């Protein structure tokens, strides 16, 4: 049998490889000794190990982290993100929820957002927690796609509340946030209109204003934005974790801080929001037509 015939037969038997080619060639030219077989076998083992590792790396680049490398016929679970499989499932479900809610918000008109925002703030100012609060953590709304905070800022300024607003700064990857006390020379409720904006076009405290950051115990009430909320007062954020980290710091050592989520009607999920242990539950969530109170607050 010729060398080409041997290769053809071996290839169709699906056992041919480059080391096999070498061994067949050596045998064809009369060097098929036992020593030759041992050398070729060792070379083949190292050769296949090398290509096997390359195949795994190639598959890893196309397979999501934590998923089995089934496309290579290899069941190797990777978890480079440090998340447990259940956490990875939560992340996937959150992404699906975010897309659904964002699509619903896009369908709202400017008039819808304005009228619903006013309804939410009318409910907030009637709450005893707001009426008795001397210092309040508020947020400055995005230009579109979010509840408008201008009415509540106006109310808080006119009623002499100490207002703290978010400062993210320029280091966006750290996902750290501070709430900075608003210090005004005059009681101007439109103070934020002349402030510089961050990458999301949200106003932030100017550098010439004295910087007084909130510490645990400084806030009597924190009004929290969110992309979505469910019936259990669970919150779905934008995905960076700014508020979860901030709330964790402000409530360290069992410091009490009432958390009130505010949202448009389209931001109610209708289904339970998937949560992780670090996700912070609200004490209540205010929608334009109702208020949802968490079980822990009721008790």
C-alpha cells in the first residue's frame, strides 16, 4: 500500500493526525523501528496537547464566562467574573427587565412624564417622613426618560430643607457616588440649571461650591431613582450599583435611613425583580397612582 493510500484510509477512519503523518512517513521509508514509534508517539502526544490547549483558548473567547465549553466537546465551567451560576442567571434576567422597561419609557410623551412626575411628588410631600425630615437626599433627573425632579427640588428649597444631591465625578469605572450638600447664597430652586453636567447630562455640584459630603446619620430621608420597581419594593437600577454602594455606606452600623423609591407608571415591572444579596430594598415606592410599602416597614 502506498503512502497516499495509507493516509486516505486513515483519514476516512477519522484517526489521522499530523503526528500520524510523520509516523506513516517514517514507516514508509523503512524507519518503522520500535524506537521510532516511541519517538513519534511522544511527539504526537505533545503535539496534540499543544493543539488541544489552543482549541480550548479559542473556544473560551467565544463562550460566555461561566458557560461550559460545549462547542469544543469540553465541559469546563469557567467563572472569571467571580459570580455564582445563580448570580449569572440574575444578571441575565436583569438585562431582560431593563430592556423591557426602557422600551416602555420610550413610549411616554413629554406631557406623560411631566404629569406623572407631579403626581408622584404630591404623594411624597404628604408623607410624614418627608414633612419631618430636615435633610433630604434627592437626585437631579436626566434630560429625558426619567421622572422630573424639578417640582420636588422647588418644594424642598421653599420649605427650608437641607438638600443633598449626587456627585459621581469623572471616575465612572469605580461606580462610587457621594451626596453633596447644596449650599446656596439665595434660595433659588433652579440652582442646578447652571451647574456643569456629567457624561449622562446630569447636573453635578460645581467646583466653587463648598463640598460637604453626607455621612451616616446626616440624612433623614433618601429619595431613590430606579429604572424599575416591583411589588416587593425591590429596585432595578441602571446596572452600575451607585446607589447600592452608597446606601450600604450610609446604613453601616445599623444607621436608620428611610429609603423611598420614586417612579413613573411604566417603571413598575409587574413581575418580581431578580435580586442579589447586595441589592437594597426600598421601604416604599411611590408611583403616580399608588404607594407600595415593604413588609419590613409595615412591621
